C-alpha cells in the first residue's frame, strides 16, 4: 500500500508542476 501512496504523491506533484 505504501508504494501506491508514493505513486499517488508523485502523480500529484506532476499535476501541480504542469
């Protein structure tokens, strides 16, 4: 589950970057 959380955090960071 931790891996999923990390992936979600990375995706959120990418969206914020865009």
